[in-house]
C-alpha cells in the first residue's frame, strides 16, 4: 500500500522531468528501427579466363535475391534502414582483372539525381544498382550496400590514372525510400585488396528523418580518416558500416572493436558482416553509445545468415570526452614488478602480470601506459574457474605494424589460451568459465580516443556481448573517464576479455596501412 502510494506520487514527477528534458520541438522522432543483415555470399568459382558480365550477373543476382527477401522482412518488422555487408554481392578475393565484370559505373550523386529503379536505362550496365534501388523503393526503406565502382580516367589528364584507364573502388551505396541514389563512399583503408584503388579520404553522408548517416567500410574503423572527422566535424551520429571482418581474437574481434568504437565515440554503428564461419568471418551488431543493442555471432560451420532488427535512439551529440583537453593521467605506479612477463598479442609484445586469487588489485605498466584492475571473481565460480582458467592483465604502448600500422595504447584483462603456459596470454581462445562479480579497469593514456570492449563467451565457445536496452542502467558495465566498471546482470556469463583500446592517431606515421 505504502509503496504504491509513493510510486503514484513520484511517477508523474519523474515523467514530467523526463519529457521536459527532451528537446522541446524536435520534428524528428527520438527513436528509429535499424536492421543489419549478416550474409553468406555466393562466391565465384575460379576460372582461368574469368567470368563474363553475364556470368558475373548470374552470381550477383543470387546474392541480390537474398538481399531482397531480407529487405522485405526488415520492413515487415518495421525497420527504416537496412545495411548489408562488404563483399556481399560479388564475394571475396578477386584480382584486379577478374573483378572487372562485377563493377558498374556509379554516377556521382552530388551532381546527378537518379533513381535507377524508375529510370533504369539512363546509364548502361547498371543491373546491380537497379536491383538495390528497387529493393529500397519497394520496401520504402533506406538501404546501404557494398559493390564495386568503375571510374574511367585519362592518363594525360590525371597522372595517377592506372594504366588500364580506370579506377576501381570498393564502394558503399545508399538508396532512399524512393529508390534514389543518395550517396556513394569509396573505401579508404584497403586490407590487401589489390583489385581496388585507394581514394583520398572523404566524409560521405546522407540525411534521414532520424539523423545524418555516414558510411565507412571495415578496416577504415581503425584509422583517423574519415572515421574521426565524420563524427567530430560533420554531425554524423549513426554510421552504416558494411564489413568483411576476420574475427581477430583477442582484441580485434568484429563485435569487440565495433561495439567499442560506438561506445568510445558515442554514436550508433550499424555493422553488417559477411558470414563465413569456416574462414572466421562473423560477428555483426547494432551498437549504440550505451552498449550493444543487438548482435549475431555463430561460429558453427553450417550456421545461417541472420537479420538483426532493433529500435535505437537517435543520438544528438557524440561523446564529449574525446574533445576534452587530454587529461593524461600521471600514475606514480611506474615501478616494475618481479612477476611481470612478456607475451605476444597479435604480434605486439605486451607486458603482463597474472591475475591470481579470487579478488584483488593488479597494476602493470608499459611505456606511458599504466593499467589498474580491481576485480572480484564470482564465489560460486571461483573454485572451478581457477582450475580451468588463468587471466592476465596486459599493457601495451607502441606502434602496431602487423597487417596495418597503427599506434595503440592498450590495457587488457584477458583469458590466457593455456593455463600452463604464460606465453599463451594473448593467443586466440574462445573458451572461458570464469564469471566476474565485479571489475574495474582504468588506465593512463596519452590519447582521448579510448575504445572500451568487453567480450563474454558461453560454454560452447560462442562469443556474447552484454545487450543493453535504451538506458545505461540496463547495462552490465559502464564506461566513463577512460575507465570501465562492471557489476551488472550480465556478469553471470563467463568473461573472455575486458579492454581499453586507446588509439593515438597522431603517431600512426605514413607507413603501410593494409
Ligand atoms: C511544437 O510543435 C507543436 C506541434 O507542431 C506546436 O503546436 C507548438 O507550437 C510547438 N512549440 C514550440 C515551442 O515551437
Ligand atoms: C525469398 O522468399 C520467398 C518467400 O518466402 C522464398 O520462396 C524464396 O526461396 C526466398 N528466396 C531467397 C533467395 O531467399
Ligand atoms: C553541425 O550542427 C551544428 C549545430 O546544429 C551546425 O552549426 C553546423 O553547421 C553543422 N555542421 C555540419 C558540417 O553540418
Ligand atoms: C606456449 O604458448 C605459445 C604461444 O601460443 C606457444 O608458441 C608455445 O609453443 C607454448 N609452449 C608450450 C610449452 O606449450
Ligand atoms: C578521472 O580519472 C582520474 C584518474 O583516476 C581522476 O583523477 C579524475 O578525478 C577522474 N575524473 C572524473 C571527472 O571522474
């Protein structure tokens, strides 16, 4: 009785405060429904002579038929935008020559207004564009997909023009609910894609009733341009992210790094991966500044593709932490400990200390990075997990040079692959039985670009993310001031790793970027 009375008294106040905190007359809705599709691409068989345009179209039409069905289904579930993966239409690994029949000339939407669906014969050889445009139009939905763009050039006008007289670009295209081509984006940071050319970095976006949507592709997310300016200087608060992401355990898994970027930057990221579990391409999600709204991860070899749909909030302002004057923390904890050891994480030599016992504090430093962990392993799990698992806290401060060059400052708590072998700390593993009741991870970094990721796993070695509703309160862990704190309901799932992944873009240098 008393409780009911108090609630009845309090609720109207709470509601009033809440509504009055909203922007007074936003014509835009505060939430929207987004979809991403993790797709198993039909791929070309190798032939010495390569495919004709007809054969290439037959293959691409198989992929487009799946896209069409998923678009209809996404719309049925109320989605307003759908994102498809990188390489989803023509498949992986083509040579510069063999990919040619898959490419189309995509007009520049900045200068040409065109709906391929309603005006299909305006430009020749645009079957893929017509199919995508018609899907968007039929389902009245914003649609982002990845395809190949062919841009002719003349050597005497453009000294950089390749000898064949054309540029070939890995390209994201966006269509509006009326089928109109809204924007095209050329992937900047290629990952061993010799079939494509590298363009200048450019921020590309399109406007919707639920905010400005930017586009970037896969490896782009690790580098400054255009990822950082698009959020910082162009009012982009949702990024459509087609990707073909190899699940780089432990720190660069698809869901781990993508969710971390969304949280660190304070934006929505709609990430659609291809699904090829035998080759370790998997992991898609709808990520928000407050946590993971929805994800798909299935490493079983015969698992299906998957449509994810969820309602998320329109972000009005990205994270302000990044804009702050760098509050580089001086820790007086720089001493080295006799029990430190070194072990490789994705070819980088980290400094580690083992995390032993069921609770406590651990500190470890490397260079200017000092990491500090406070943790408590759940009592019911403690005995079992200490027999099966060993964790280590690692620090790294340096230029990563393997498969792309980027300057990283990292603090990570991770499960070592082999309990009897310290050198396995940092090697890929998908198994853990250890549940933490609470943990806090903080670090000193010389950059404000700190991306937090926390990865869980179940007894079958299927990675899990803590799914959050619209409010941080529902989340198992929080991130602020370059620190992560976990204690919420998801902590009854075994932890694989918790990481603060700092990026100092200013020290990347001009070296090879993949
Ligand atoms: C807000 O929008 C409503 C409905 O469009 C309008 O009646 C009202 O005057 C607007 N208020 C302000 C403060 O603009
Ligand atoms: C598309 O959906 C229809 C109806 O559910 C189904 O018969 C067809 O096989 C689907 N096609 C593809 C390519 O998924
Ligand atoms: C971003 O939004 C601000 C405030 O609404 C506006 O002043 C600015 O011109 C916008 N910038 C761009 C690049 O659209
Ligand atoms: C320990 O792990 C490392 C890294 O995985 C591996 O190279 C090494 O062979 C392992 N040593 C033993 C004794 O298993
Ligand atoms: C952020 O963390 C640092 C180091 O732990 C601390 O000195 C500072 O007071 C914190 N700032 C806020 C706003 O919590």
